[in-house]
C-alpha cells in the first residue's frame, strides 16, 4: 500500500425542684415530651430509610463509576512508576493519552499515537484488561555541531493498559490507526447486551 493510501484510509463513591408535686408534674411533662420526641425521631428515621432505599441504585452506579476512574488512574500511575524504576526494560517507557467511551453494544478506545504506524503497535486483551504497547522511532537525533536545547516529544517504547468498564467479547475486537490516532472497538459480551424479551399472547402472537 502506498503512503497516500495509508494517510487516506485507517489501518487495521435534667431539672431538680424542692416541691414533690411540682417535681411529679414536671416529670410527667418530661415523659410526655420525650415520648413525642421519640415518635418524631422514629418517623424521621423511617423516612430517611425510605429515602436511602430509593437512592441505592444511583449510589451503586456512582460508586461503580468512581471505582472505574480510580482503577484507571491507578493503572496509569502504576505504569509511570514502573517506568521511572526502569522495570519495563532498558529503554524508557512513555504512556499515551486515552479516551474511553461505552456505547449500547460496544466499547470504544481512542489513543493518541502520533508518528506511530500500525506495524509498530501491539494490542492484547487479557481478561478485561486491554493493553497497547509498541515503539515510536521518531526521537530527536543530532549530528556534529548540533545541540539539543529542548526535547519534549516522547519516543521509544510506549505502554498503556485500559480496564474495560464491562465484559467484552475477545473475538470481536477491531483496531485501526489514522492520522496518529489509534481507534479500537470492542463488542460487549452477550451477557452485557440488552435483549428484547418477546411477550406471547393467548392467541400465540408475539409482541
């Protein structure tokens, strides 16, 4: 395939009183007030419980969303730490930026990989963890008489792991790279896809 074709087409969370009678009266009043207060507190407690119960699904969804975010941050920070320690190999490793989007039946991953060709990218899916590795060979080079004053563009080995928000089908994953952007589409596993349940009437007609 020519260079022009490659550019145009994508690569594959108490009170006291002295009178007994007064004391007794006050005691009775106190008991009455305490009884009323207890009933009021019981009513408020019941209402709070009902309110909490109605909000449980939303709370669970928020917790799940926060957990996914924390997991993603942990993975990225962990990879950066391993990079600093040199545990990925002899060469430094840079971590590309990622966008993750969940659709009704698919999960889409978009990654910035400028200057990287399809042949320099390796994609693996282990369980629910998607990992992209590879090498970018566009580092700054110098010749005699040249001095590098600034070098910010990462080069060499790169690695990024992305946990999937849902179960995906390992047999239905496609990837392409175009204009320095890697796009990966993963179909959700059949258990994650919504399914319409038909209703049979007495006459045998399905709705």
